């Protein structure tokens, strides 16, 4: 999901500075460790670019919903609560928002144009041991980032929709957003295929996600995302195409990792 709206070790791990090598007392949260493991797998057979990519485990959308219910923010002005640090103690009532989000919130991830990918902590609870599903979600967001989708959406709106009425412009923007979501779905499936994940794992992840969030909606003109049937159909067709013509592996990404506890950011830095 775009808001405007993560890998085998190279040369026996010599080029990857991993969290696993940290002293036990300094280990980051389990979700961050799971995230790094997924990224190491995704770097196998995939070129993740040259720029550092930051990943943040955050509170999530349900925390923002609760904050709005409590009058802590106005509608459409609650983003801060979706991105609270779930590992920090606030002692002002926000801790309960974070606890409830983790307990009953669900799968959510989004990308910022600055190169930061955010994943709700509840996503890790929902996926459980299915790190392959987590890899699909992470690869989807990486696809948004690699394709520069946020900029392209803005460019499309400002250059291709001149003269449109406000209502027409909004519908065209949503149509373009749905196109980008399907594009990121296909890229994610291809990335996992290159990394050696077997089967139609990202199609299964989509089916799991929609079931988990309890939403079987259809595609509507006002939606940023395709409906359940259209999204599954697109992914099924892509896997059919991959079966006929498998994706060619790209050059492995050699990377280093750093987790900043204060900023709650895991940074993947590609190496030459």
C-alpha cells in the first residue's frame, strides 16, 4: 500500500552485518529480527537497488481508529497514531492504544517516498510462523518503492488529469492506484520466485490476508485497491505466466543492516 494514500548471504555472509551476531542482551525485538531474515532471503536473486531502505515496525491502523474514537485526533489527521513506536512506553494512555492494536489489529503495511517501509506489529502476530507470507507483504512494498509509485501517481494526477472535474479526477486517481497495486502484487510474486520460494505463495498470502482482515469486497471506482476477486485473478494469471516462463534471477544484493533502537528503524544498506 502506498501512503499519499523486506536474503542469502553473499560470499558466505562476509558482506552482511546481521542482527543475529549481536549480543543477546542487545537483540532487537523479535519482529525486527524476523524482518531481517526475510530481507536476507529476498536479496537472493533480486537487485534491491543502491539506496538504503529503512523499515519500521509500527503500531498500526487500529491504534489510529481508537485515537479518533477518543478524540485524540481529527478524522484523516491520525497518521501519527498508526506509526507510534510499539516498543516504547508513553505513559499517557497511548500504551493502551498500542496494546489493543496488537491484540485485535491486523495486517497492514505502507511505503513512504523517502524510502521507509512501515509494517504494523499486528501483521507479525497475524502471519505467525508464515515468514513466506511476510516476505510477500514486504516484497509488495519494495515494489512500490523500486517503481517510484508515489511520484508516478503524483505526476499522473498533475499532468494527465488537467481539466477534469474534482469527481472525475478522484476516480481516475483511484483507478491508477489500483493499477499500481496489481503491479506491486506481480512484482512481489516474481521477487519471491527469484529467491527460491516455491509455489503460489503470494496468491496464498493474499487469500490469507483478505480472510484475516474479514473483507471480501469487490472492486469499486472509489477504492485505492482492487477487490478480492480481481486481485486474486490477477495474481493467478501472473503465476500461470511464471510457470510458462520462470523469472530470470537478478544479481544478488550484498547488504549490511543496522537497527537504531531510538528511531525504531532497521536500515538495509546495499553494498558495492
